[in-house]
């Protein structure tokens, strides 16, 4: 662990914030002291030495904050990449399941839109077909997928998401 690395937790970030706040408050107080012509040395306190220490604390704090920002940016990039991968895997599971169930191209399109949450009328508008056709396609999809309706179809894929069976592919048993 590097000297300037702080633990990646709230306590480390809070400590940095407190240190920076105290330094800023000192400099505000120092500016007020200079504006009101209070002498630089009061009793045993030499403000120039104290200012130097505060500047060092600020520099260390800024370096640590910068490292935290770099780490958070890298972590954010990794999380985005994982989300992209999971999204791609989920899409692959959808299409693999559609293929295993023997869905036609039109049925696959309708099933995908249904899983996305679109209603029959919305799907019919998007596909430029009648609602009766969409209903018939959905019934064929449910029969081929061995489910009773849209909620069960969606729960099949939600279970795939929750159990992380992406790598194993879709289950053709469809037991829900």
C-alpha cells in the first residue's frame, strides 16, 4: 500500500474532507487576521510555521484525493464493462432460449418486446401488424416456452439473471 493510498471507504474520504475543511478554515482565519492587522506572532504561535504545516497537509490531502478519484474512475469503468458484459450475456441467453424453443423470427421479435415490457398494442404498432396477430404469436411463444403467460416468461429470464446461469445457457426444461 502506497503512503498516499487511503482505504476505499467512507472513513478515508471523510478524513480527507475534514483535513481539507480545517485547512480552508485556517486560511480563511489567516486572511481575516491579516485584514484586521493582528500580529503574526501571538504568544508561542508563529503563524508562518503553522501556515507551512497547513500547506503540507493540504498537498498530501490533495494527492490522496486525486488518487481516490483515479481509483473511483477506474472502478467505475470496470463496473460499466461488467454491466455491458452482463447485458450482452443476458441478450445471448434470450436469443439462445428463443432458438431452443424453436421460435420463428417474428415470434422472437415479439417475445423480446414482451420481455422488455411492451404491451400488445405497443408491439402491434411497432411491428405494424394487428393486435390479434400479436396475441396469436404470444400464445405460440408461451406454448413453445412451456409457460402460461408473460409473467412466467419474464420470471424465467429473471431467474437466469439471479442465478447467474448465463454461461450455462438457457435451460430448455423451463421449470419455474
